[in-house]
């Protein structure tokens, strides 16, 4: 490492464009004037100018007295950061930091995205961190000192060359702060949203749209221009169920027939319309089948295609050919890559049994592997876990398919069933991601990145960033130590313990809450509230109801201990920050007041963690008590059931008095703000229990 003393002489940031001195700030803010696809030069200039502005923004906060200027050429003498891109048309996020003599450093991106990411890497060398969205998520290095510059070239490539990013849940998840956090932490794929399209382009993101897109297009009641419904015009387009006989009301319970050329034309036109309309900047489109957990078409033509994944690939190959024709005929202004899914809900989890269609492989088609009911107590490749072993074999069947497709690992760190609960996955993540990379996985995504209020889950987002950019497990210990110290300051060691307790409490989160019929939540949702005749069918990791209750009590005890530790830290932090309270009158409106409060950041982080832990503790206690109550009723232990009931009512009330803000509407635009009781998903079950208690005269 070399040290540049910025107090001595100016720092020049060099852009390969004339008039950089005058126009850099204007180019950097000009994303709305750039047609990123048609004007690659202007796109490149916009991203590089923004890179220069980001460097200036953060370096001038570290060195308030330094002179930082923009130029089109390096000065003969003096420090210079030279921004350059190997292929200005590319959006590769690989980069190099190349020292050039004693006073120059070239930040050279493979594509424009790489140049920006290279600048963030240099800022990270100075100690800058962006652990959560917005200014409150920043960690700033102490001002002063010297600028640390690598003495030898540094090369940084994305660990997953097909990109890393997130699945967002709803269209309203527009957040400039979230998008900026993403870029600063090395994510190069973004689920496009209308209001941040231009910004995502400026950041060099590869943009994806889509999902389960055919449910509305291929709805049996959809009206055709002829005045007929789709069902009346083309019943043969819908899948033939195993029991025979297509039924209108169950039309989408079977995957659509893959052997209908006219349907490909119909769906292709519908897709094209969206790719030219609200998805006009999508580089990739998620094209998934019906999410029905249903059957696949049993017609003779489909059966000849091979297994259910072969059927999906056959259909996708025809859609690929349709899009290629549209592109050649200039009906589509760009090349759009398809993302398929390997997933039980669409009957495409198992790898294909036949060769992959050539046109899909040649195009670099992506397939996201979604192990929706996986176990989080064990890494996915743990042979001792039957649930995960099944998924692991399916994943390997997909990576082994030939000719090869590009497989993306899709994770579920904050999916809907988890209701924003304080779950952590560090133990499995640090085994899974290196294993995914070794298995030939090429990309990373997870459902669903929350917009706000990450609390203890801040660790998950940052660990995910680290492991999907650099999947190798070496250096993780240092990374973790630095994370806790940076984020919680002098409380780092205690908060590591809090995280370990929290993580351990959520080890069996899938067994408690996943979609599988065996989860405790699924069982409770299916329960009518009366004494059950038969034992519950639980996951294989829970021997029986009593064992599950015992595990639930252990989990609640750990969350309770974690919460006590955080609350003790909060009290000490409150006393400390009281001494540094700002004088009155510093703010004239709530917005200014919010900015003034940026100083006691650690206290705010602890408070956010505590809110999430409180919610987690109550939710875990409620589900455990409800399961215990179910078991007591089933075993005819009515006194024990009566003894449990007041705790259930008390916890339900406590949860109803809390809220976890900002839940999202799926899939359309809009926000919800649901109370915590509603978010446990248990309120209807508890109402049914109350109804039975009234009928049975057990009103206590
Ligand atoms: Zn068929
Ligand atoms: Zn397991």
C-alpha cells in the first residue's frame, strides 16, 4: 500500500472526455437525458462522471481541506486517479486498480460498471462502508491521514459472472437509497422499477423484470379481439390434467400445454408488448410458468418431450426463437436474455433428462434454482439432511445439463412466509455460497430484499454481498469481526453474541414457517381450532409435537436473552448520548430534526435491532404456545390447554400493539402497514380457537 498525502497537493480525477473540468457534475446528473441503449458513449460518460462525483463526495468528507478536481488529462505532476474502461459498451463489473508510477492510480473497469465498482473499492480501502441504505447506514473513516493506494495491481472479478442481486417483491419498492446501497456493495443486477430506471442504468446495472408473467395473459377468461374468451377459443392451450378432461375453473392448476405453436405466437406477442412498454429497459426477463404446484400437460405431444423440465425447456426454446425473430425484424430494440426457473411450483425442479435445446444454451439462458422448502438448519449440500440432499441433487442435475445453461442460485432469506422476522443465516451462507460456486452456479439472487428496518438482518445483506462477490470462505472471520466492530462500535463483541443467539433461535425457521405442509405454521393455518384426532405431520427434524414445542421454547429463550443484551446496551448508550445532546433550536422542521439525529447512530441501530427482536420473540412464543395448546387439546389435557390460553391471548395483544412498517403489496404497486399480530399469520387460527372455546364453555 502507498500513502498519498492529500494535504500537500491537489488530487486530480481524470475522465477520458474533453471539458471534464467544467461538465463532470452535469454529465453525472444527466441520466434522464441519456438513451443508455442507443447512446453507449453518452452512457459511458454519464457513469464515469458519476464515478468521479462519488469519489469526490466521499474523499472530500475524509479530507475536507483537500483540493479535488476533474480533468480530461492527467497532470504532469501530482496525484491522479485515472478513470478508464476497457470496453465502454460493456457492463462487466470486473475491474483493476493499477498503480502507474508513484502518483497515479488507474481505476480500470472491464465495463463502465466495473469502473464505478473500482472507485467504491478504493473508497473501501480508506475505511468507507455502506452497511445499510441511506446516510444512517454509512460508516465513515476518521478524517485526515493519508489516502491508501495499492502498490501493486489489484484485480477484482465477480465471483458469479452472471451477476448478483435480489428479487424485489412489489413494484413500489422504489428506493434510491436501496439502489445506491446495492451498487456500493458490488451488486450488478437490479430488478427494474419505473422511477429508478435511469439511475439503475447510470449505475451500470443489468436490469431484469418479469416473474410469473403468464397467469394474467393466459387467463381462461381473458377476452380476445374476436370477442371470445381464451378458454372458448383455445381450450387445447391449457394443460391436460392427469385425471383427464380440461376444466375451465381448474385451467391454471396444470402447466400450459407446451406443444401449441399458435400459443407461442400469442404469448410471444404479449411478452413483446411488455418488453416494448413497461419493461423497455429490461436486459433480462424472468419467464416462469404458473405457480400452481400442479401438474403438467399429459397430452401425447408433451409426454414425448421428456420430463417436466424438458417440457419447460422445449417451450422456452420456442419463445427464444420468437424473440430472436422479433429482434431480427427490428420489433425489439435489444437482445433480451431469458431467465427460467427450476422450482417445484412450476414442476421444473428436476434437471432435464434430454439435451438442452441448442438455442437456449447458445444464448446464455439463465435458470434460477429456487429450493423453496429447503432446511436452514443445514447447508444445502449436507448429506445428513434428506430435505436438502434432494435439492442439492436437483441443483447438480441442472449444472450438469448439456449443452450448459447458466444456473443462478435463488435464496429465501426474507421471503413472504418469514414476514420480516429477525432471522439470520450466516452459518449456512458461509458454506452454501462457496459450495454453489464450486458446483458451477453462475449467478445469485434472493427473495426478497427488504426496503427498510433491517435491524439484525443488516448482517445478512452484507454477508450476502461479500459471499456473492467473493464466494471463497477465506477471510470471512476478519470480515465478520470488522463488520461487528464497524456497525456497533464498542458493543461489537456483545452484538456478535446477540447475532449468534438470534441465528440459533431461527435454525428451524423452515420447519416452523415454510410452505411445506409439514411446517408448524402450515399445520396451524389448516387447523379448525377444535381438539384434533390425529397427531400433526411435522418435518423430519421434529420427532413429534412435544419435541417441536421444546425446540420452540429453546428458541424463545434465546431471543429473550438476545433482547435483554441489546436493551442493556441501549441503556448505556442512552446515558452516553444524553451528554452530547444537541442544543435546542437547531431544526425548524421534522426533516431537519431527522438529520440532526444522525449522531447517535449506534443507539439507533440497537433500537432497531431491539424492535425486531421483540417482534421475533413474541411471534416465536405465540406459535410455540399455540402448538403446545393444540397438543394439549389433542391429548385430552384440558387443564394444560386452559393454562396455556391466557399466555396466547396476552402475546396476541402484545403483537397487535406493535407494527413492522412497510410491508408491500404483491405483485402490484402499493404499501401496507400491518401490525405484528397480522404478520404472524395466526390471527384467523386464534379466532377459530376462541370460537371453539366459547362453544365448549372454556371462556377463561
Ligand atoms: Zn400438451
Ligand atoms: Zn436439515
